[in-house]
């Protein structure tokens, strides 16, 4: 039976084009069928000329459901984009870091050939990462519904003004305060934006949700870890007219007027990440996959 691997790259960068070119050649040499999106294959052919090895086109020659694995070439932003693509199918992601922040990636550019060998010999396992379901309500009407792998981040829209919020767990108000924002994170996202805002590091296998205030103007607005079965909510108070904005994984956003209510619960559909059988650095060391001191944005040292 033919085995297909989707190669997904950030083709706006020359190093990504070269990595995608190399990956397709190595996959073909290993007896696997490389698959690419048409727009990305077109980018490669404009740079290198017509590809002389057979590469199938996603949605034209093959369905996403028929792909065994997605090899993602890039940083965490590219991996988060890939997660959007595969979330509704049971296809795992395996990241090869080409960016400055690659904590979600499983290997580095220098290990590309070895990574292909691991895929060809099926020397990888698949783990599921919790995601969150995010809803936004304004005056009793749901205006937005999305999801996130890392976090839902409520932020102030204007630099010179704070937003005032009240936080809730399971429909029980906790506290209210002025702040620059609030991060609602998964364990995977606990070492990204939430970590940079002073939140706790949560091991990926621990089932929990995290609430982290950003620059809160209050004495007792501390990070909080709650049950994964809890319903989290943040409401922007109407006693000021400050506007907010909600970002999910730093990729999707919606404006938040005063009175907007953001509700977060655990999603029933996880994202699947492939893990190779390589030796990895222990948590807390400065290996490429496990150094929290470098976390920020939407990365995670627990990749």
C-alpha cells in the first residue's frame, strides 16, 4: 500500500524552499510518495525549475485523509498553520524546525534525512495534545467561535489604556482588575504566551487549563491552574469604554467591545503530534526542545 507524506513549508523563505525540495527527494528515495499543496509546489518550481520526481497535489491527486503524516518545515507559526489544516482529520504533524522559535518541532534542519528515515521505518509514535473551544458573546449573541492549540489571549486594543475584566471559573466570579490582558492556555500553550506573562509551566500530559493575567493592576491577580473540565470566562466590564481584542494562537482575531464575554472549554478534538524515537533533552535543560527560558509568543519548549 502506498504511503504518502504531505510536505508543508513556509515557501516565502529560500531556506524553506530548499528544505522542501530536499525532503521531497528524500521521501521519494525512501519509497514514500511526497504530497504538496499546489501553491507551494508552484513556488518551488519557480525557484528550481520543474520537479523531475513525482509529487502528488493535495486535493487534486490525493485527499488529506489519505496522507499518513504531515512533515512541517518551519517554525512554530508554520506548525500552528498546519494544525489548522489537519485538525478535522486524524493526521499527525511532525515538525522540522527552520525558524528562530521551534519548540513545537521534533527535529532540526540538520536532521532532515534522519527524520525521513524514521518516517520510512515507522519509528515514530503519535500523541494527542489538548485544544480549547473558544466562544465570544456580546449582549447574549454569539459572535465568534473558534479553537486554539496554545492559547486564547484577551488583550487591550489601545496601548495607552487598560481593559477592566472579571474572570470566572464554572460561572463563579473570581476577581476583577484592570490589566493589559488575560491568557487562557492549554498545557501545550502554558510555555508560550502564558509562560512569558508569568504563568506556570504545565507538563503536556497533565490535563489542566491555565488562566494568566497580563500586567494586572492588582495585588492578588495571580495565575491559576484549573480542571480541564472547567468552563473559563473573561468578561470585559462596561464601566470603562476600553476596547479589547482576542487572539487565538496568534493567528485568528476578533475585536472585543465593552461587555464582551469570552468563554473557553476543553475541545473534544485534539491535535496529534508525531514523535520520533530520538533521544531528547530532559525538561529544564537547554536542549532545543526543552529550555523554557527561551519561550515566548506561540512556542513551547515541550514541543
